[in-house]
């Protein structure tokens, strides 16, 4: 397994980590998205407390994850329903 030692800066702190070479871009992008959200909350709400900012970003990320999960679940239900209909049609032809 090829790994890289990188540092990701979140807020004002750097976090060293070892990542797979193929995951480096994704990890760096995640760090950038977190920093962008931190900046947006700092500017939008005038917050300077790092813990409050990180809590809000974590909350925001969880809401996005839940929404995405719900959409995936709905899509899975639609796919399952369509496949059931196709299966029923094929069965009736046999």
C-alpha cells in the first residue's frame, strides 16, 4: 500500500496524517471544504470561538449527510420498485 505523509490545515491547526496516494486529492478537498465552511460561518455569524465554529461545521456536515442518505434511500426504493415491475413482467412472459 502506497501512503503519503501529508498535513491538512483545518482552522488554525495542522493535522499530520498518512493517506493512500489515490485518496490524497479527496482528503485535501475535504480539508478545503471544511475551511470554506469555517470561513463562511465566521463571516456570516461573526463568531470567533473555534469550538463553536467547528461544532457548527460538524452539524452542517451531518445535516448534508442525512439529506444525501435520504435521497439515496428514495432512489434505492425507486430502483427496487422498477426492478420488481420488470421482474414481474418477465415472469409473466415465461
